[in-house]
């Protein structure tokens, strides 16, 4: 295990950052995973206007979920979300960044 992989593992396991979640692949069984939630606001330019929107993104370890797909479900603290768009892996291929929408 690389030092970077160990650091990512420590981040996800830290109770101040990581949260327990349930990942459910479409048509699959629930799997307990750890996520790091990022609920940042997004500002998008559209012509002369700037649009503000809330976003819900999570980071998810590749070792826990090797192939998340749009339409799969993630439940965090009783809130259910569906994956929208294609998940993106980091450069080290250790973490997925996933956009979510309420289910």
C-alpha cells in the first residue's frame, strides 16, 4: 500500500470526515461503505447570468465500490440519493467523485 493510499484510508476512517453509507447497485444487494460528503454550491455562467445551485457530491473508495454507475443508490444518514452522470476517479485511481441527486 502506498503512503497516499494509507492517507486516503485514514481520511475515510476519520469520524470527522468519513460517514457510513449504504451503496446499492441497481438490482444488487446493499453494501456498507464509507463516504466523504462534499455539499458545495455550484455557480454556472449562462450568458450574462450566473446560476447558483446546491450540489451533493461524495467521494467513495474504489476498493469498496469498483464500478459505480448512474442510477445506483447511496443512502447517507437516512437520506437517499441516486448517482447522476458518470463517476470520475482521481489521478491515483483510489477515489471516485460522484454527483448525486435526491431519490
